[in-house]
């Protein structure tokens, strides 16, 4: 049994290693498959033994083997989260539904991780990731949900944030909610459904407000500094999808 768990964790961590490539290259408009990875500082080719998930980072002490440039700690965190979530989501029994659910949910984890770190650094939520998320959610919804669940969820998830964003832009003459955020809400609406996406909007706004106020009070951020909203949407959606019992414990108004 432990061998299976180790295999599943390693499987997830390997995907996490690939996600680090996705996070680095997609915002730069680079191909995620070619060429092979190199050190951003000295351009040294990264060999397979320098790219073993988690272990290589520890062995290299977070530095390039040649130039000793610092490797971001986020690389280790991404691999660790991906491995842990693969293990957490792996089904106890196997059927068509449990296998499909694992594939969909782990794919969701991968998109969430990529979106989270890309938005933190670049303040964008790439269309290719939103489209992929929408596609896997729609495929799952067509198999297991009623059309009302995903269609109304999609309409609310895409329509309401777009209306709010357009209204704010009209009166404030500046962007309040990016189109990437709107597209992410729309994709989530397919899976979460009408009440679920409304809950997500509420939770993400609440998380964003709390963090924003704390950053301002501690003088880590000025009032005029725009913080990316995507990470809060993703954190709220992660609670809803992967840890629903926590959401049920929250004092929500609906």
C-alpha cells in the first residue's frame, strides 16, 4: 500500500515539475515543451539529475549547479503541493466515475497552481488555462450534471462579474476586475453551479478584502496598489472543490 502511495505522490510531483515550466514560460509566450530547460541566469542546460522533483532542489540547496544562482523556493512548493494533492485526491475504489473525477480534479489542481503563481507575478490569468479549465469542467458536467446546473452557473459566473467589471470601468475609468478573472469565474460556474459560483464570488471578495486591509494596515502595500484577484478566486474555489467540509463550517449568509 505504501508503494502505491509513494507512486501517486511521485506522479503528482512530476506533474508539479512540469507546472513550474508552465508557470515560467506561458506568460513569456514560450513553448512549454521545447527547448529543454536551462538556468535563466547562466543558460546552462538542466540535466535530468538536476530536475528530479523535490530531491534535486534539496540536493542543490536551491541553487544552480554551475553559477549558484538562487532557484525560487516556489519551485519546491509547486512540486510538493502537486504531489500532496495527487495523493489526497486518489480514489479508494476504482470505477468509471471515480477515475474520471480524479483526472478532472487533479487537472483542476494543476490549473489552479499555475494560475495562482502566474497571477501573483505577472497579474494575468492566461486564456489557454481558462479555456482548458472550462473544457474539462464542461466535459464532466455533461456526464454527471443537469444542463441547468452548468448552464446557469456559467451564465452567472461569466455574466455578473463582467457586468460589475464593465460598470466599474465606465464610471471609474479604470479596470477593477480583469477579463481573466471574469473568464475564470465563468469556467468555475460550470462546475460549481449557480449557488456555488455565488458562494465563490462572496468568499473570494471576503478573502481579498481581509488580505488587502491587513497589507495596508501593516504598510506592506499602499491603497492605490492593485493586487491580483485571481489567487483569492482560486483559494475560495479550492476550499469549495477540495475541502467542502470547511466551507460548510463558515458562517455564510446563504
